C-alpha cells in the first residue's frame, strides 16, 4: 500500500505544473449509499444521491460532478418559494463538506441533478459519477464511484443506514486510508 501511495504522490508531482500539493488523496473522501433514481424516459431528468464523508483534517467543497449518462449536470438544493411556500429545486455553486463531517444528498434536499439523460436508466444499472472537490488552497480531490440505479431511497431503518455508513468508514480505515500523510505533504 505504501508503494501505491508513493506512486500516487509521484504521479501528482509529474501531472501538476503548479505545486507539490496540487493533488489530494481520493481516500480523504468516503462515499456511501450512492444511487441514482430510475428514469425510463429518453432525455428525461433524474438525480444522484449519496452520503459524503470528509475524512481529512480540512474543510472541502464539492465544486462539480461529471456524469456521462446525462447531457448536463448541476448541483441542486431545495428551497421554499417565498410566494407560495412550495419547495423548488435551485442550482447552487458548490456544497461544503466540513472536516470530519458527513453531508447527505437526498430526495427533497441537496442532490446532483442529471439533466437530459442520454439513455433511459433502469433499476440495477450502474452510472459512473466523478466528484470534484477542492480544499481552500484550490487543491483538487477527484472521487470516482459507480452509482446503482434504484426506484427510490433505501427504506432500511436508520440504525441499518448508520451501520452501513460505519462499515464503509471502517473498510477504508483498515485498508487504504492514509490521508494524514498527504495532509502533511505540503
Ligand atoms: Cu434538481
């Protein structure tokens, strides 16, 4: 694992024209409960949801998501319309993910909007998502994940969700999480 980390840092060095710390480890971010809502309609809209855990010691910001399955991707929130008290989706510039905290993207709240999907999305298919996060120095973390297409949110109980979340974090703890090494790299 150490060799992989060294290679990773080396790759960052040669791929970055600016500075030593231009890349951060994707292991600093852990994702769980990642899914995309099914939409069988050609060119329809849908959304991606997930839990984003920031394992690093710095505040990060989700600035963009890239999804080939749709023509356009936006970060959205739901806000109450002042005129008629109806909740509407609104595009937002970014989603802050504070150090050590978890941000939940879920129906009725924050989400990644997939506009004009290229093909109908059926339950069980996988949709590749790339998240681009930044720290306050502008250093980038790219996080790739395959999201499962589902008909709706998991109806498992809160404690099951909490358990799954903990499992996701534990797996990283045991295997690849070496975040602190990169944090000191600069
Ligand atoms: Cu939306």
